[in-house]
């Protein structure tokens, strides 16, 4: 591979040029074996002590899982990567491996619902102070970081209000305060944004979404400097939330088309957002590619494409979307995103189902908001479909 291959080439070949093909197989084999045996005790010991390459036990490392990790590492331009059974396992490992009682984490109010639960329910009993700031108030986030912080945890674009956070600016403030910076890059994908290049120390993924792209495998990943990733790996090898080899294979196969899919999803989402903006029954459209987006300028600077995720609210709120969503022909109504098919869902039954109506209101999520994950279908079909379904709203 050339020293700086393009993103499409990296999606196809990343993590796959170094391994020895098994009996000439051009595809990474799915190695289901839990353990790896050695006749020679010294060779076994060398692998176990990490003095020689190889595998011992699949909760620690596995050849198929390693290929997945290497592909994500290449796509994020990181020194090292490790994997997890799901995105939430990656996020939990970040907190429990890096934070200690008495330390403080600063984050945003709009993080994914599961992440928010970790902040509000699981970290405080361990004596970890959590400070959640208004996502768009960068000055407040900087001020809270200066008050003392071990970890600044960001997500951009956010779920489901599609806000944009300035990674470079906030990473600078965090580093000045001696804090680490972790960014959930699930929505942007490494095709549109590389947080490590913007100054983050750690980038996290729910591989379940765009990386896999086909809604058939759960997985998570973390990338960064070896020393830092090693801490998360160590937590995972003990806590046991390991990625399964078959899931790693499905994710690997999906990632080969990541660049193609995401480029199409970027184009589709921008066209749909612009079309929705011109519809009288649409109250609000949240998409960073629109000039009207609060942080369109930040998105232009830190993203190569604006992503496939948008959200919008329709006139008539919850009652209206109860009529409108069932009429869509080309959309799964489901709690997922980032796959080849378009997926729609109101946050009140998807990302923020665990929140109370008051918590959703505080996070700026109207009960009638629709999250729209654009698929790779022909955009003219998606717009026609939206048009016929929205016709039911007076
Ligand atoms: C931004 C973001 N991060 C993390 C997660 C959690 O990922 P997983 O479902 O793979 O645990 C999700 C799930 O929707 C998400 O949207």
C-alpha cells in the first residue's frame, strides 16, 4: 500500500495487507476458535507475554477481530485500536478505565441516551463528578474544563438534534487543563471526520452503525495512542465485552464499502434537508450542511462531508408523526441508524426512550421530532416517499 492511500482504498484494504492469507484465502477467515494451542511451551510463553505475535484466548485477541481493529485504526489514522462487543461497551470502558473516584468528567447534554445514562446513573455512585454542559455553549464547556477535569467527552454531530461541537477548540482548552479528550465519531464516520487530527486523544465508534452499515452486527471500537488504547483493552479483556469473530467479519465486510456508502448518504441527506426546509408542514430541520445550522461554519472546517443523519419536526407534533411515519414506504421504523436502508424513528422510542419527558424537553428534544438516517437509495425516490407520506399532515 502507498504511504498515504485514499479513504476508499483504506476502507477496502486497511488491516488486510499485512496478514498471511490462510491457504490463499483472499478474504479474512472467520476464526471461531476460543483458544489457540502451542506445542512448544517457550513459544506459548512468548506469545502470552506479548514478546511474539499470536493469540492465546479470544476474550483477549482473535485473528478476525484483529483485522477489524486494524481497518478501523487505519481509517482513523491512529497508532492503535481495540474493539468491543458494542459501542456502549467501548464508551463504558473509556469511563471505567480512565476515571477514578474524586475525578471529574465534563461533557455535553446531547450525548447518546445510553452515554447519558452512564453519566447520570452509573458514574456518580463511584464518586466521579459529571458536569454536562449546553452542547452549543463552547465558552461554558471551556470554563468547566478549566475548573478541573480528567476527561472531556464529546460527540459530534450529536444524536438526535444533530448539533456540532468544535473539537479543535475544546481539545485545546482540555489539554491546557491537563485533561484527555474522547470523541464519539459514530455519526460522522472516519470518512467525514477524523477527531484525532482535530486534537482528540481517543476516538470511539458504535461500529453497529455506519462502519458495519448493514444492521447485522453489533460492535464497538476505540482508537488513539497505544498507551491510552492499552488501558481500554486491559479493562475489556477483564470485563469481557469482547467482539465476536462473526460480528467482526460482518463489520469488516461492511467497512469495505464505507466510503462509497457515506459519500452517497452525505449527498442524499443534504438534498433531503434542503427539500424538507422548503415544506410548509416542516417546523424545523436539523442538518449541519444547511447554512442555517448554528455551527455550519464549524462543520465546514472539521468535516469533509456533513453526514447522513438529520432530524426534523413536523407541524402537529407527536400526533402528526403517528400518521406520517407508517406511510413511509422506503424506511424502516426502527431503533437503528447508519445502514444502507433509510431508517426513521422518533427519539422518544429510540435514542432517548430511557429518558423522562422532562429530561427530553431539557435536552431540547420535542416529542414530535423525527430522526432520519438516510440510506443509499435513489434520492428522488426518498423525496417522493417523504412527499406522499407528509401529505397526510394538514
Ligand atoms: C452516537 C452513538 N454512540 C453510541 C451508541 C451505542 O452503540 P451500540 O448500540 O453499538 O452499543 C449509539 C447507538 O445508537 C449511538 O448512536
